[in-house]
C-alpha cells in the first residue's frame, strides 16, 4: 500500500508565487509542503520589476534585505512619445518607504525566496510533477510523479501556484477565461554599449514600441513590439540580428545591441479564473491571472496574492477564524487582478494607436506627464500602494460611517509610520506588525481618562482569552502622558509624530486592528469591549 504524506497546506509550484506562499506560511508557523516539477530553479530573468507594495510585503515577511542589496532602485521612466524629446515619469512620488521600482531578475527573486526557506530549515520537493489532484469536504489529495515513482500527499488546503498552464486548474475543470492578444513581443537581455541611463527608457511610435530596462551590472533588458513583424507564424527563437533589425526599425536613432544572455519572442494573453477559491483549493499568481507585461505587474500580483492568503489560512488552522473567512481571499484579490487585466489591455490598445490618433496620444501623454498630480497618481497606482480592499462586502460592513473620510478603515493599506516605542527607541510600524502579526492598537489622548484605560485593560484581557497567541494589544498614547498599570501588562507606544492621529484618524478610545499583511481589519470608535469583540468575530468569519 502506498503511504500518504500529510501536511496542512500543499503548495503546487515553486515559482515566485509558490515560494512567496511558502515564506508567508513559514512565517506564520504553518506546516506546508511545496511540490515542484523542475529539478533546478529557473535561470530566466523574466519579471524584473518589484513594485513598492511588494517590497513592503517583503519587509513584513523579513525577506526584504537581500532584495535591496541585490536589486537596483529604478527611479522612473523616460517616455519617448513619437520621435520627440522624452517626458519623465518620476517614482519618488510613491507614498512608501520604497519610492522606486526595484530592478532584479526573476531568477534572483526566486533564489532569494528559496534561500530564506533553506535558512529556516525547509526545502522544496523538487522533481515532483503533480499529475492528479482531487478534493473532498475533508481535504485535498495529490499524486506526484517523482522520477517514475508515484508519491501521494494529503492536506487541509492546496495552493495552486503552478503557473499559467496550471495542472491543478485543468484537474478541476476550471476555465481560464479570456483570450490571446495575438501579438508577438521581442525580449533580449543584452549589452547596449552606446546607451547609459538609470531610467527605464520607452520608445513609442507608429513603428512599434521598445523599452530598455537597466540592470545593476550595466546590461539591459530590451523588450518591445515591432509592428512590421506582426501576423507571422508564432516562433519563440529570436536571433540577435532580428532584435537589431526591430530596434533599427523602431528607434529614432540606431543603438547597437550585443552579447545576448537571453533572447526570445513571446506572446501574451489576458485570462483570469472566475473564482480564486474552489472549496479547499486556491489559485494564486499566474494560475489565477495572466496579462501582458506592460507596467511590470504580473509577478507582483502573484506575490501579493500569496501574502493575502497565508495569514488567513493560519487563522483558520489555529481555530480563530471560520472556514468562510477564506472567501475573502477571492473577494479581495480577484478585483485587483481584474483591474490589472483591464488596464494592461487598455495600455496595449494605447501602444497600438497610430496615425492621427497616435499623434493625439503622444500630445496628451506629454501633457499628462508634465502635470505633477498625474505623475503622483500614476506612480502610486502602478506601485500597488493604492491597492486597498475597502470595496468588498465584508470590509464595507466593517466600516464605520461616522469616521471622517480620511480615516483608515477596514481593507485600507496602513503606511509604515514612525512611532516612539516603550520610552526607549523609535520604531516603525512595519517591523512591529512583522513581530506581532495581528496588531491591535487602542488610542488614548488623556492619561486621566479612566473610562478608556478601563476599556483597554478589559478588552485586552478578553482578547488574550479568546485569541490567545494571535493578537497583541498595545496602548498608543499621544505623548508621554500615560503611566502603565503595574497590575496589568499592556505595553505602550507613543504616537509622537501624530501619524496615527493625522493619517489614520485615531482618536481617544479608538481601536484599530491591523492585519499581518498591513491592511486594516477594522477601526472601532466605541469603548465597549463587547462591541469591539463582536466586530472582531465578524472580521474573522
Ligand atoms: C518572457 C517573459 C517575460 C516576462 N516579463 C515580465 C515582466 O517584465 N514583469 C512581470 O511582472 N512579469 C513578467 N512575466 C511574467 C512572470 O514571469 C510571471 O507572472 C511569474 O513567473 C508568475 O509566477 P508564478 O509563480 O505564478 O508562476 P510560474 O513562474 O509560472 O511558476 C509556476 C511553477 O509551477 C511549476 N509547475 C507547473 N506545473 C507543475 C506540476 N504539474 N507539478 C509541479 N510543479 C509544477 C513550474 O515548474 C513553475 O516552477 C514574464 C514572463 C515571460 C514568460
């Protein structure tokens, strides 16, 4: 009889999404196994831009430092519309600790994420080609081919991180709705000796598009679309001469490319599954959505999907949340993916405009990029720092209409504020979240306000009873005005910069629960423990 290996969560695929999921689950202390059919990590550079929100998530998982060491902070994009002087889109507007796009090849992203797992004493089960997936109301069951030997696994949940041709999706007969775009893009990792710029340079005109991304070692990713070569039979192999020919066609001034490390043609498609959850199975990354690479968002979406889901599974496995809590993964991540699909389709249509409408695009684009407010909106939007989950039904029901519009509420991203901790040292919010996971802050204006102090102690005691080990409660004082009650252990941090007051809208007696992914769970204004606990229960169901 074949033995079956049991775990809590099976991850299928060790691409960026699977590796991120493994790191996020490991961070929560969840038992997981990751099955990957390849024997070695991929060496392909594919996605090379890490957006600010993803860097924030790396920080929340404490994997950010090697990325910052090995990557290159791209300051923005020079857009050469038509054959005129470029307009510059600056990224320093991004409202994040990481106001840039970090340029690092996908192979290194995968390497860093896998190294982190190895440092935690874990590893990927390589050479495990998943051939069969089934599920019951009790769990999931998987068969994998390990060099001709069939291994069986069972788990409570399964994350399908197995990419655009997902075997899991196929096994469950889940449609990947959408269509191929029908265009062929060229891609080359090459040297461009006569070119030297730290900005991404994009050339867009009636002849096509070509973008140059500078790597840290001085070489470039050149990617684009040659309009004169569309409609030909699909091929993957790109010769250096073909790349040069396309660049000579598109660029206003010739640029020699040489010393290729990777050359390929690739096609694009826009597809998305209509539900990210199928009972005990979740679709993450390219298994859930694919689109063209304009804006460098695909891999980032998958990395953020993984983080959104991991802590939720942990809360369910620990018995603090009901299984239906996991539906919020679809409700929160599906619309974000759908927006990216819509926007990248629209951007492709804009790229393809030519003749008079192309000229109008060039004129309008130049005008827009000279507007500061447009630059700010575009930079923040593309970096995903504007990706809030405030529109889901559950988060809407947790929002308090009496709070001012600017106050952060259920689903909103919390930026990384600076706090004064424990009377000894400054501390930023994100390392705090990293350390505690679910962080609950109770705001106190006035040391003499006994009602709020009583509420805080009563609430913290009840949270400790009901959510033991999951949630940490802190008192947040506006200044150094509160003396802690020696009979209770309620730690204090100080909002000395008034960031929580000014930007989060916290006032005396307010309670803010922050999720491990740096979004608000809820912002409660009453000082009634039962009310706040009821809200907490609703949040976790
Ligand atoms: C040429 C090219 C250029 C790109 N450029 C960009 C870019 O500039 N910016 C951007 O954001 N994105 C870009 N992308 C897309 C980006 O590479 C993907 O979004 C990203 O790889 C998705 O990560 P993932 O983990 O979801 O899936 P994948 O990277 O596809 O990983 C899936 C993993 O699952 C494994 N697997 C599959 N089936 C099985 C099975 N049956 N059993 C076990 N394991 C299995 C695979 O071996 C693989 O390791 C590009 C892609 C290509 C091809």
